[in-house]
DNA sequence: GCCGTTTTCGGCCCGACTGTTTTCAGTCG
């Protein structure tokens, strides 16, 4: 684990343990925010751990947190963290994750009943001693039992690529319910986050009862958690979802929330439920400074003498803006912010809405496999699929010889494939076929072929596939060596991570980015939803440094081309504009750049 | 614990829902 990740883990734990010991909630939040801030950094904090001024310059890190970072750099531990670990039972943090249990109740369970872990919780449920706690009745305990079962069957957040099709299907179904005039999903899914905790669906309807009924009786609903005036919640079984595609060891259920919102508040509700929470907090603070208050119904003026007991929409106050997101941002003096960048990462300082990359901008694919290695498409099928997707260029990049398990090609087989490609070019119109290879970056950073051979290829995508748990300094040196190779065009899935499954390499990303700029190598956003590698924060740093980005689907089958949307979402989350993305370039510009590495 | 073109002290976003209450605490997002 990298230095930064070690800190993230400690500050997250400290936030939870402080919460359980009844600390000032703002202090709790400060630790949680520090964890989040550090998690998003692309530079190694160890480098500046001794420089208090530099640490404090990072938003969210003040004197107290900076001291703890320095302490950790010096001693490998944080005294207060150890004190808390000694005080709070380790298993209690897991109890805190049970839906329906918050810090107050967990603290009571711990102090009054001696609960220290999930088993302890199950025990006090089984012997009914839990019923002796205040505000803990039969119904609450029933819900707790169901929550424990839910938690044990749904360990981790859902992949974007699993959740998005489910949400689209729900939106389509809700949109066809009588009386429903609008339906959309919001939440982290709309922001394109790589994983999704739950699915939020918004509707406007003239028949709330009908919408509620249709929602709670959908196919796959295993449990109805709430059925209120404006909000309903269900748990949905993922049985029938193609688990084989993603390993099948993840969640088997997902929570889905339905919000019924007034037509006139659509924009406010969409904004509110799209988040992120941090973005919303910033917006509400901004509203407050302007004498306004923002909630999910609209942006309202705060009149003199408001006691704040009743929200403005209930007192008949007329909203300053509510109908569309654009109206609300404008009323706050802001440009509309695309959902993907609503993360409180500086987006509220934008003078105008940035032109982020879109799926329609992509005109070339530089990373695709055929049956020659581990793909399911023949060369002809791959090219036909790419042509059907209106691309001007498709690069054939099967694995290299070291990837034996994937049927990697050696020099001889690649040269034979080249003849095949040249023959196919003769009979194919409307698309350029490039002869390339996804070349293994070996553990020491050398490539699977010598430079003379690499120079024969139109496109070289260099990717790590083995030794993915090597230590950060080695990983950095390894990737730098690959980038410095003059024949390499694209650094493929740079960290080799698999979301929820494998951490992958943890190189000093700012060094990798700087080298990519210097050596004119494009960094890949691998669009497969298991990878999304580079991840959003890496893209943001790369974009800021002016590095070229390649968004590639790493196609193995025709449907893999559909993953493009997830790669684009990740690019958008990294503030990527079309200009920096080589896949958006015209044919002549792209090919000129590729050839520039063959001089 | 962080932060500051009103502040270095005193703030720190807002509402819905549930279950347990008889006016609301706790949780969630």
C-alpha cells in the first residue's frame, strides 16, 4: 500500500472511531474530508510530509492533520489513531456499516450491551436484549436483521457497467407508467462514478400512488424499505444479471430509491439527488452567502424573520429558480456544471461550462483484439464492427508473446497477421486498419519485443499484465522505462487495476504523467468498466499537465465497443476536452502523430 | 479540525422517512 493509501485508511478509521466515541461531529468530518482529499491526490505526500506549509496549502488539510501526516512519515504511526484503536473494538466499525445503524445507536449497543462486532449484534438480537435500548422496538430490530442479511450479500459497491443498464431499464419502465411525465436516474450513476452504492430514480407524475405502486412491485423487488409521500425505497435482486461477465463474487442485491418530485422542482430535485454531497454543500453555502437557501424544491430567498421552522416551499415562498438545473446555477451566478465534475474539485470556480469530451467525438479505436490472441472476433469481424461504429481507424492490437495465457503472438505470427491486414486493406473501404500490438511491459520495464521489431508496427500499446503487486517505486521505474521507449504510442491500462478486485500498480502518477508529456506518449483510459484505468483523478492530473489521452475499449467481443460510454464518462470526470484525446482527431492528424514515432 | 473580501473565533447544509413517540431522535443521502 502506498504512503497516501496508508494515510487514507488511518484517517477514515479515525473519523469512524471518533464518531463512536462521541467526538465533535465537525472534527469527525475534518478527518473524513482529509481522507477523501488525500485519496484524490496524484502526488506522493511523503515527499512533502516534512513541509508543514505545503501540507496546509492543500484544501481540507490544516494544522492538526498536517501534524499527523508528519508524525506518520517520521514514525510510521499516528499516536491518536493507536489510542482510538485501543479504545474502540475493531469489529465495531463493521457494525457501523449496517444500514439503519448510525454512530448513536452503535455507541449504545457497545456501551450498554457490550456489542463489539456483527456476531455480538446478532447475539443481542437473538436474545431480545436489544429491545431494552431506547427507541429500539420490534420493527426496528426486524429491519436490522434484514439489513445484516443485505450487507452480508452485497459486500461492495456495484460496477458502473452493471448498474447503468439496470437503472436505464428502471427509468424506461417508470417512464411508461400512466401519469408519469418525466423519469431519470440521478446520483453517482449520473455522475459516472466508477462504482455505485445505490440507484436513485426521479419521476414527475400526475398519479403518485400509481408510480409508487409500479415501483414497489417491479420484478426483482425483494423488500420494500420505505413507501412515503415523496420517497420510496426497495431492494432489488440482481438474479438474472449476467454475473459470469464480472466474476459473480460481488453483490446480489442493490437498493433503489424512487423520488416523486413536483414538475416545477424538476431541476432542483435533479441537482439535489445527483450530488455529490460535497458539491451540494458548496452550493448551499454559496446560496446562503447570497441570502438564499437551496433545497431539493428550489432556490428560495430568505426573508427577514424566517424562523426556519418550516421549509420555504411549505410557506408558499416563491422560488427564485427551480425548474431547470441551468436556471439554478445561473441564479447563483454560476455556469451550468456537467454532473460528472460535481465533486467539489474546483468546478464552482469555472467561468463557463467546459466543453467536455462526448461519445460522439470518438472516431478511432486504438486497442482491440482478435481470435489471433484472446478475442472472439476474427480480423474481418473486428473491422466490420469498427466500421459499423463509424470509426475512421481501427488498430489491431493482439497480445504479445509473453501473455501466453491470452495466446500472445510472437514476431513470426505478428508478421503473418500483417500480411492478412494488408490483404484486408485491399478490399476494405471507409476505414483504416492499423497493424499494431498490445505489447507486454515486463516486470523490469523492458518490452516484449526489441525496438527494431516494434518499429515495424503502426501502433504500439504498451501495457502491464504481470507483476501487478510490485512496490510503488519499482512500478514507477517500470512504467517510466516503457514510456521512454521511442516506439511506444500508448500506455495501456497503466495501473492494471480491476475495480473491487485488484489494486494494481501504484506508481507516482505525477511522474508518469510528466514523462508521458515529455515523450509524447498517450495515457490510456481503458473503457472497460472493470478497469477504468486511468481513473478519474489520474485523468484530471494528466489533463492539467497537458498529456495526451487515449480512450480505448480494449475490445475482445463486439459488445465491448459499447463500453466506450464508460471511458468517456471517466474522461469527463477528469475534465477531459476533445482536443487532448487522440481518438477524437481527424484521420490525417492521428496518423501523422502515429508516424512521427517511426521517423 | 478547518476556515475566513463581513470573521483568527464561531461558525460549519437541508429535508424525508421510520419507528417510536405524544413531539422527536436517529439515520440517510
